[in-house]
C-alpha cells in the first residue's frame, strides 16, 4: 500500500461522510429550526436502524466466514498477494459522533450528547469501552501490511472490542 492508496481510501471515506452528513434525514435532525414533531417522526423512521445494528453484528459473523474472501486469497496466494479484511466495531469518528447517531441510540432524550450515547454504544461491546479509536484500525492495517503479517492471508480480523463474541 503506497501513499496514493492511503489518499484514495481517505478521500473515499471523506466522501461517504459528506454524503451521510448531507442526507435529508440527517439535516432534519441536526437543524435547530426543525419542529420537534418532525424530528420525532424522523427518529421513528430511523428507529429500525438501531434494532438493525444488532442484526448487522450477526450478519458480520456470516460475512467473516465469506468464502469469496478465502477464494480470492487462494487465487492470489501463488503470487504472494495476501487478502484479508478488518471488521471494526464503532470507531470514534464523525460517522458515529454526530447528533443523528446520538438520537438514533437515545431516542428517549431530546438532545442527547456524546456522553449520553457512550453507554448505549458500549452495550454492544464485550470490553467496557464505547468505541475504538481510528488508530486502532490503522494499527491493524499496518500489522497486516507489515513484515510481521507477511504470512497472514484469508482472514478477517475483528477490531471490535469483543462485539462478535458478545
């Protein structure tokens, strides 16, 4: 992985964050001028997402045994090309640290904060932390790309504070 690859990935992630932040529903939730009843309706619409979060974790277990990953790893192994994937829990980035996510996980509060969101976020992890830091994901990538990980291929590496085992 070279500097261009890192820049391309960072650009892709930034674009996804901008799309998320500019979505109509998120803008309605974060706009101070949106009526309370409208925000409640949006939250009612989004509520299945919080239930879906637990189902997503179950789906991850299935994905982590994805035969396509193993097949690709086997196809590329003769060329010393390794294929792995990283599966994080919630990461302390703007993707989860925003009012819309706080409201999704804490619909019982009118103006939930990061501190209100933390216990709800922590509840999905086995380790007593609400989220991992971006550097934790970066370190996993660096390990897999390093000489120390040179013989690791076809694996999914959960950096998830024990979410999958919970």
